[in-house]
C-alpha cells in the first residue's frame, strides 16, 4: 500500500511539474498580432492600418495589413493607435512607493554625502503598486534607483514594469551613478558639503582617488592587486567610461561646473533636471551631453524658478538629445506619468513625433538600450502600448500593454 501511495505521489508531482513546464513554454511562445489604425514605429514613418506580429517575446514582423498576413493561430488585438512601450528616463519608482511613508521611501540615504556603492537592485521592490500604476499608462521600461538629494546618492538601474522579482524585471542592473549639484547636493544639518565649491572639490577628490585606484589595479599583478573597495569599484566604472554620471542639476552655473568636471576627467555624464539648460544650450551641445529634462509640469520654485515648459523644444532645436522623466517630489504620494509630460511638451514647441521620441527612442538612446526597445522593429523586445485615440489627447485611454511579448494589462486606463 505504501509503495502504491509513493508511486501515486511521484506521478502527481511529475504531472504538476510537467503542467508548469508546459505553461511556461506556452507563455514564452506567445503569438500575438497587433493591428492599429495608426502604428507609430519610431523607426521611420508611421504606418496606416498597420500590423505588428509578436512571437517568443520579440517583434517578428511589422508592416501594413496588406503586406503582413496574420496567421490563424495568433491572438489579435486592435487599437486606434499603437506605439512602442513608453520609457520613463528617470524615476525612483520601486525604491519610492505610493504610500509616501518612511517604510517605502528607500531612494535616498543621508548618512553620508557620497555613497556610489549603494546598488539600486538591492532596494527595488518589483511588487510596488506604483510600478503597476505606471504600466497601466503604457510605461513598459523605467530607469530608476537612488534619487537626488545627496552629492552621490547611489546607483541606478533599468527595469521592465513587469515581473514579481527584480531578477525578472531587470534589463540593466547598473545603469548610471546618481549625483546632485546645486542646492540638492548640499549637506543637511550642517554636514558637508556646505557650498557649491565644496561640492565640486569633494567630487574631484573622489574621482582622483578612483583614477589612482584604477591605475594601481591595472599595474598590479593578479595576485598583488589592492584590497577591494566598493566605493572605488563603483567610481572606477565612471573613470573607465563604463558608466555615466547622472548629474541632477538645475542652475546654469552648476550645469557649466558639471560640464567642466566631465571634461577634466574625460567621463561620460547625463544632465538630469536641467531647468536652466536652455540658457547654456550651446555649451551642452558642444560637450555632446544628453539631457533628461525635469518633468515638463514641474513646480517653478527655488532652483527651478526659471524653468520653461519649452525647454525640451529649445534643446532639441539646438541638436541636443533629450528625454523626459517623471522625476521625484517627496510630498507627492503618486508619481508623475511621462505620457502626460510628453503631451505637455507637444503643446509647448515639440511636434507629435518629437514628443513621442522623448519617451521612446530618444530615451532608449540616452539609456543605451535602443538595440532592444524604444522603437518597433523586427528582433526588438515586443513592448507595445495600445490606445483608443491620440495618445496625447487627455480623453484617450491605454487599452492594452504588451511587455516582452506578453499582454500584461488589458484594462482601459
């Protein structure tokens, strides 16, 4: 009798395991056809009456309905407008949560002015409700992590807005190292740095140490290398141009200081926020530095008192690569949505395609993931947002969202 029970249990477990394997295999091989009255590929001209075929998480084929035949076994979704999945070029969602309480505000550690060794991947909560909230508005990829408020607050990462663990969501585990200049980089409660000059001096000192650390590591034999230092390892990646320094900065004079620092150490930087960047657009263009603009509808006060809702249009006209972000405001329990920020930018100097680019292909280029996402083309990740009207029209809704070839939202938002 015992043997029979054991065999029965084994057979049951085997059957359950097989069922799980089959389910995963089915999910991985999802076959979807998306048909849109207008498909904005961001990889050339928009397609009227377009079809996007999705297979095994990737875009299989794209073209007009007369060119692309939908196989009989493909699930078909229809929409008025189809775009690539939207990209939030800078946020703190996943480290900061919707409750806006100390227990879900993990984006900033203030015990030290500089902590580049802090990893975003260790603080990200894939189940945070704000992630789902963004996904419902067509945001499929976010660049998130440690936020403004310290001279160097920590690392950032790139994730998809789907998956119940960070390992399933992650695209780039370490994308940039976040720094702040100006008022947001000054120490609190009498801590250093207390002035703008001290900010730059402290950054220069750490970058010099990192440069020396790299030189020692390169010169030492394999068995004689210096002991590991997490802070220096992180900054070494900046020195070696493996990672950019993401500098949140608003005043024009602070922007110039950031450009000067980048030139001195020959490091890659990305300007973040940059409320007064339109005042020094020529210098930014000459330095070849991209800009992730503060949310278009940001509040104009203190360092951002001179912001302009036309900044994105001004910088793009100057030939600067620009993306938009949701950003972070400590007193807002919800996060902004880049879909609405792009709509505001489209009302303030950008064309429709230019505004859409700031939250799709241009954002992907700045983040270095344009080989995977940001536009609709064969072989790219199947990340799509489906709308029942003009995406920038307030009365339009997101009807479906696809990430990695899976329909992750089909509720009208």
